[in-house]
C-alpha cells in the first residue's frame, strides 16, 4: 500500500482479498468517532486509492437513496464490486464487528457504573452533545434540499408534516414514511412531468425561429 | 436495567426492527424517534434516560452510529436483544441495497427514481430534525441541568456547522461538563 499520493482514475488500486477489505474497513471504522463517512473517504479514496472521489460520491448518493445506514450500504457496494457477496460480507463485518463489541462493552460497563453521579453526568453531557450533533446534521441536510425539484414550499410542507407527525403526534413511522413518502413521490412525479414538458416546450421554441426562416418545413420539429 | 425478555417479546423486537430497516431511508437516525416510541413509550422496556444513553454511547464510540440500535436491544434484553436488534435493522436493507446496486443502480436517472429521491428527501430531513428534538427534549424538563445542557446543545450544533472540529472533542467536553454537573 502506498502512502498518500495523487490518485488519478488510471492509478486506482484494488484490495487484495476479502480479508484485506475486512481489515481496511475495520481500521476505518475504529477511527470513526461520531461518524464514519469522512474517515471512509480519506481512507478509501485518498490513502488507498480503491475508489476515485467521483466514484465515492456516486456510490454514496446511491447509498443515501436506499434504506439502511448510509456508510453500511456504501461498504456493501464497495465490497460487492470487488469480491461479490463475500466482499460485501467482509466489508460490512469490518465496518461493524469491532465497533459492535466496543459499544456493547461500553453499554455493559455503563450498567455497572451508572450509580456514580459523575458517570451518569458524563453520559448526560454526551447526550446533550449528541442532540447538538444530530441537529447540526439535520441543518446540513436542509442545505441539500435547496436544489430539490419540489421547490421550497412543498419541501417545507412535507418536512414539517413529518416533524409534527413523529415528534408531536407520535404516529408510527410506517404511516409517516409510507403516507408522506407516497405523497412526496406523487408530487415529485407531477413536478418532473411538468418540468420535462417545460423543457420540451423550450426546445421547440429554440427550433422554431430557424424553421420559420426557412419557410417552416414540416417535420423539422424534434 | 439489564433485562431479559421472553422469547415472544424478543421475536416481536426482531420483527419490528425488520420493518424499521425498510423504512430507514436516509439512515438509522431517522428511525430513532420510532424506536424511542416503541421501546420507551409503547413497551416500557427501557427508560427515557436509557434511550439517550444508547444514542450518546453510539456517537462517542467509534464506528457507524447505527450501533445505537444494538445498544437499545442490549438494554432491553441483553446480548440476544443486541443481536436481534442489529440483525433486524440491517438484514432487509442490506439485501435490498445489494440487489439494487447490482441490478438497478444504472437506472438512477429515470423520472420514477428521481421523483422518489426528491419526494422522500424532505420527509427524511423532517425526521432527523425530530430525532434531534426528541433527544433535546428531556433536558428541557430537567431544571437542574437545563441551562447548561441547552448551551451545550446549541454550541455543539454551531461548532459542527461552522467548523471542522471532529465530533470526538465535543463529546469529550460534554462528558467532562456533565460529570462535574454543569450540563
């Protein structure tokens, strides 16, 4: 493995085996305090050159669209790409096994130590930080809605509906995801159709001046 | 706090997580409010404080934050609960992701898929806001630590949004402040 060096598409490396995937993802996960994504990009793209940055962003976009934790989906796809289901298994095990053991050990220790006010206090403080981290994540996600084809009002409506439904009304998640999801999907499909029609009309308008200059030949429309 | 659950409840837990797996578009954090509703409110298997602990531990510990899920399972039912929760939350989404990445990824730009991602995105954002809100809420009702906690929450959010400071430092600060009773 080379240390950090410029990675062009032509110079991409590949993992040597499923075991290499497992080790790489384990090391990566163990560095990921508070979240693994940034470490994943640094390791897989910058340091090891297993993916180009473009590929990483692409795969992550797909991972986000799918149900399941984003980095876990990402590791699956990367592992699958190199060694099929064995690679996927190696990657996901690497991503989760050691961290799982650590976090369960922490949970078990906490059970025992929770009676000490300092320990309970520490967890409480970390809980406050966790709330802040998640709110920050929510605000960052808000930024990604900027280019959403639904437009700001529909996005705000759907987002607020989801927030109220789950936080205030405590409705089951299934109702919200399926109900609002279908609504959002329907609205978006309608918007996509409207936008495509608009684009088609614009294309027609661009072609028209030429065809009218040449006498409006029939069949010159795209 | 360390409980076990009868086999029937354990199965119910597993099945519930299987369902949540399919609903967890945008990650496990969007399903956290539902898990709190199920574990704390509906079933009473763990306390509100336990739930916050699970999220905090998963954020503090290395690895994907989805690991708060097996902690919830562990709190409710020990190691079998942890295993059931983890496998439950991952199995359906994993199979689906593998399937889609092999056979469907190339069709990302069809109008149907574009509409799907666009339509669901604001819902997911709303859900993550809900998670943040639900995690902050208990602190509002805690008169001793309310002010310190609120400051910590807001500061953390601001620092995360405005700087590149790694979360681990803020988590450490939170632990110290909480331990001395300031937050």
